[in-house]
C-alpha cells in the first residue's frame, strides 16, 4: 500500500475508535495528517468520525487547497494555523470531547497552562495546554489566535468548543488528545478536593528523563512558570 493509502486507512480507523468511545459525537470533530511530500489528508466537512470512507477523505495541497475528495472540514483554518506554527506537527486532532470542553468553560483557569501537573503521562504526551477565547466555529479569527501562540503549544483548548492537538504523527496526536481528555476529567473530579500534584522536582525529573519541552518545567505544585529556576 502507498503511504497515502495507509494514512487514509489509519485516519478512518482512529476516527472510528474515537467516535465509538464517545469522545466526539454526531458529525463533530476532525482529523488531518501530513504526507512526506507536504500534502495532507483531512476528514471531510459534515462527516462523522465513526463512518469515514478512506476514498472520500480530502486530499489537500500544503497550503490547504483541495486536490481531490470531498470538501474538507470547515475547521481547516485551525489545522493550517497549527501546521504553520508547529513545524514538527505531522497530524492534528480536533474534538468536542466533553471533559475538555467543560474545562474550557471554567472561569478560574490559567490561559497559558490550563491543567495542573496531575500525572506524568499528561506531561509526557501533552505537555502544556493553552486556552484561546471563544470564536464562532469556522471564524478565521480563531486561526489567528492559534498563530498568536507562535507554535509554543502542541495542545490548544478553544473556549466553549474543544481541543485542537498536534503530534509528530497521527498516533501521537490521537493519544495526546485522549490523554488531555482523561486529565480534564480528573481535574473536574478533583475540583475542591485539594489533590496532591506532581512537585517541581518530579516535573523537572520528567522533563530531563524524557527530554520534554523545557517550558513544562517549573510548573510543579501548580506554580507559575519561573524562568529563574
């Protein structure tokens, strides 16, 4: 099978898995992934992730122009903005996953670091998540907001809407999105219960051992990022 055929099958397989576990419903959510030649494959507009047809996925030029297949998701600007700014991104997943959306509605969250360091796997797979303000779905301004983050985040939460997560490949992007959803669920379960977070030293150990993004360090105990330590 060609690289493109393998990728088309994988998008449909992951989409169905996401849909069947209730991580996104109806025709919500979209996935895209890049080919080695710079073109990319995206899920079509108004399609359900549970019932994707590999032959009908949208094949796009690097700049986002449709080459073949059905018209792409209307959230295409989100994907383009992340690909433009996260140069290592090979795939992007956008869902309306319930717990992540719920966290995006909380009044008292840090827009530069939405979730506290609850688990090692959140830091390893996701790192940090930024919050961007509410925009109407499909509004080009949301892509500008993502560009404004300048590629510092692989995980972005759209207020009252849902997560947009990039990864080095399709599997990494899907697993990071699922880890974000699980961590959002934990965060909601633990609100008001004063949970024990990973300490600064535990976070630093993870950053050094797994060679994570340095920006993650210094956030143990929910403390703000401090460049002096």
